[in-house]
């Protein structure tokens, strides 16, 4: 099955991509890296280092998972989504591209 994961750079999206690829599915991903930017803007950092998407994809290939097609863009942009879905032609789309809200 060919799967498109929106929000693939997040901890759930990336873990799901690995799981699906391990089971033999073809995975493509899309993300706009907004969470990474927001973390940098406030002068913070992840508790664990997170590699760039290029490094992650190269790691997949080295580990024997095969490659992953990646699309950088905003899923709220209809033109971006049209072009991405047309390029991937997925059997299913998993939407994990949400911004979390922390309430105190």
C-alpha cells in the first residue's frame, strides 16, 4: 500500500513511517517544519537531538528501509496538497499535521 503521511517530521508521524515501511508499505511524507522553527524562535531545543529530514531519509536507506519521498510545504495550501497527492497517488492519507496547544 502507498501511504502519504502529513506531519511526517513529528514524533508520531516519523514513528508511523518507520513502522509502515518495516511492514513493506511505500511511504511518502509532507511537513513544513513549523514546530522546529517555533522551538528555535523561543531559544529552546529538543530534549533529544533530531536529525534533519535529509539525514533521516539517508538513514532509512542505510538501515535497509528504502527511500521515502518527501514534500516540504504547508498542508493548508490547496495547491501544495493537490501537487503532492497527484505526485504520490497514495492509497491512503494519514493527517498528523496539527499544531499542539498547551493549556495551563
